[in-house]
């Protein structure tokens, strides 16, 4: 007979994950993801948001105390996944507040035209064919903002 096709997700020995969405039923994956997320997500309280921000600020201070810099990168998501993420953790309540903390920098895919052009295969993961171009674009942004270590 015929050999089965490999799954659309491959985890390599170095833990790198490659996603090939040409082999996948995208809508089935999106529906499954949204169903799973909706079952566990709820609107966070102001106290939970404040506690989250305090933890992030504390972790960033630990990194800074050791001479490091913290750069948060908001990877692409789209469609119903973006809508659900925005409902459960609104950008204005989380992302904007996190990157405003002392010593933190943020690169949000929607704010960078080079990154905003990428679409996901399942609502939150890039196809393996897009990863090199995305990485090069992100590297250019990091270099332009002087966020890469000097040689």
C-alpha cells in the first residue's frame, strides 16, 4: 500500500518544530484550537493583570541586574485566534503595559510592516517555509533598533 503522510508538525531532535500547513486541514486545526482556548480562557480581573505585570517587571529586573536586555516579540496570529487572544488578554491591558515597564522593549508584529505581512497556517503558527524570511525580517528590526549584542 501507500505510506502515510507525516503529520503537519515535526519536532526535530533539537526541539525545533517545523510546521507544514500544506499537509494539514487548517480549518479543523483552527476549530480545535479555538475550542480548547475558549474552554480555559476567561476575562482576567484587574488584580490578576496587576500581579502579572509585577511578575514581569521583577523578572526583567533580574535580567537587567545581570547586564541583559529583555525584548518581547509578539509573534503573528490572525483570524479568530487573534480575536480570542485580544478578548482574553487585550493588547492595551497587557502588551502595551508590559513594554512600557522600565528596561523592556517590545516588537509587535502588527506594528512592523515587514512582520505584519506574514499569515499563519492555523491562526498562530507560521509555516516552515515562512520561518527564514520572518527571522531575517525580525533580525533587521532588532539590528535597526540596536538591540543585538555587539561583537
